[in-house]
């Protein structure tokens, strides 16, 4: 069925919104956890070399946790862009 509002994209790209919001929520949770753990580490009485080691491990853990979600967001963005481009090309 043709879109009644040709200036607006059809409903298909909006189906990505819940998935994007879920991925962003996971990333926000990862960041919150990282900053909480980093704050606790910085406030601890551990020796500087131990803190440095733990900080590096914490950062590696953060990167590993974020990676699949960042990649998924990039994939969703690409799919949404392609659908929008395809939708615009097929309308005259």
C-alpha cells in the first residue's frame, strides 16, 4: 500500500526503534557499571601499580562488553539507511 504521506518514510524503518533503544540501554548499563567500578577503584587504598593493572583490566572488560552492541547498532543503522534509500528510489 502506498504511503499517504510521500514526504515521510514508510513504517519499516521505525521497526528498528525498539531494537536500537534496547541496544542503547545495554550500552548505558555497561557505561554505568564501568564508571561505578572505576570510581570505587580510584577511591580504594590499593597501591598505584595494582590500581593501574585493575584499571587496564576494567577498560578491556568494558571494550569487550560494548563491542557486540556497537556493531549491532552500526548494522541497524546501515539496514535502516538502505531501506530508506530503497524506499526513496522506488517512489516517483
